[in-house]
C-alpha cells in the first residue's frame, strides 16, 4: 500500500478519514496537536492514542517525506534549506529574519514551466507538482529546526514565492494554505500569508472568489506587453490587459491591497520611462496597489541580466512616489549565499550529474 503524507490533510479531511475508519472524531484534534503543536516526528510518540490507532496511522500515512541535504546560512541570518523528496527530487525552502518576525519562503513545484528568462527557478523545467503535504512539511521542518535552538522562536509569516508557479498547482496550494492557517495547528495568520503568481488569469478570478484574508502578489516585472513578453512567456498567453482585468476583479471582490513584484534589471526595465508607464498602469488602482522593487540576484546561466545601478533604482522609486504610487525597495536577503530562487537546487543537480559521469 502506498502511504501519503499526514501533513497533506486538512483537519476536516483527517476527521472524516478517521470516522470512516471507525475512530472517534476527537482523535483528529489529538493527532493534530501532536503534529503541529508538539511537532513530534513519529506516530509512536502519540502517547494518548491506542496501539490500534497508531498502527492505523502507520499503515496509511508517513510523517517524513523531506530529507535535509544542505543548509546554507548567510551573515544576515537568512537560511536556505535544500530538501530531498521521497522520489529523489530536490527543492529549496528559505527562512528569513525580518524586524517583524520570521518568514519562510515555500516552494510549490519541482522546477517551473513559466519560463521567465531571468529566473534561476526555470533553469530546470517542471518535473512535477508538490503535494500539499510536501509544502506543509517544508514549514514543519524549519519550525522543528527552530525548536531545536530552544529560543522560543516561531515562524510567523509565509510567502509562497519559492520554486514553481503556485497557481499552476492551485488545489494543493489552497489545501496547504488552509492547513497552515488553521487556528488549532500552526496558526499562521491569513494576513501574514502571501501567495504569488506570474499571472495565470483564470486562477486569479478563482482565488478572488475564496472568502479569506490571504494576500496576493503579482510578479509583473514590466509595464508593457512588448517588454513583458520578452522576459515572461506567460504574458503571451495572458497579456497585461487581461491580467489587469483580473486584478480589478480581485480588488473589487476583496478590497484588499495587492502587491506588484518588479525585479530591477539593468538597462532593460529600470528606466524612468518604464517607471512612468508602471505608474500609468496602476493609476486607477493606486489606493490598493503596492510596488515591491526587487534588486536582481545575478544567475550564472542568465549572464545577459545584471542588477540595476543604485541610482537607477532610486530614480525609479522616486518617480513612482511622485506619481502617487506606493512603493518600496525590498530588503536583500542572503546575498552571500545562493540567494536567487532555485540557484542552490540548480547547482546541486549539476554537481550530482558531474559526479555520475
């Protein structure tokens, strides 16, 4: 019998499954407590369960599907983890230290098919989607590593901005969000969770129709179709006009602020002209729009792209502000390690291939 990750079940799904197996409903809350509050790593440690119930769980579920391969620590406290999945695939997860708390950047797919020409994540095409359990376990593994330091540290914020396109793996990502948001478990507040998309328009509408407070970010990176289509293939399927219609629907439906991610690429999208175009694009929604200007982390395989000069970033930022657009230059994390999303994974896979030769 093929066993699945216990972390992939919402509390409701776990309750329903236990009842189907002839167990009492309250067992679900007990198991949930062991998994997410006590954060044990073995069903046998659930001391208030009968041997029969423990055996039942062992027959159908596993707790450990991720194995830590590499842990890189930066001077600023950023820690990047490389995990091996049960099928041998590799993924990255990143722990970041902010003034407001500890944030984890979660991966949603093994590789990425979106094909952004500047991104390390897409160097290796998508192998498969992650399950909700594999996404939850990334967070659990990192929280367990914090528990081991005995400093009473807790992950307080989540961004689904790691390897992959979250809306290309929509249903498992939604289950993941429900599980980590559950107040009886990890209890990550909805307003402390952000999910990012490169612009899969139908899923933006679907996400807008879900009644919760989770934040949405759009990876925009260019203010016009000509430029965006050059660096982001997805724009050919969902051009900016269609994307902005979906954004307008989301804003109307939720009245929640939306973040626009904008990677600053030297002499490509960082001129004052692009800043003015971006301001014009967001003009009618500026009260609920927030632009996150991101310094580019250079990737060896994408040597044609370099990070913008500081003066260009400042001019771009000031232009947006003068036009009434809320903007910030994002703080950099892990610049002395493999900071770019997917970079550590790509390097490790190349190394393993060389060894096999």
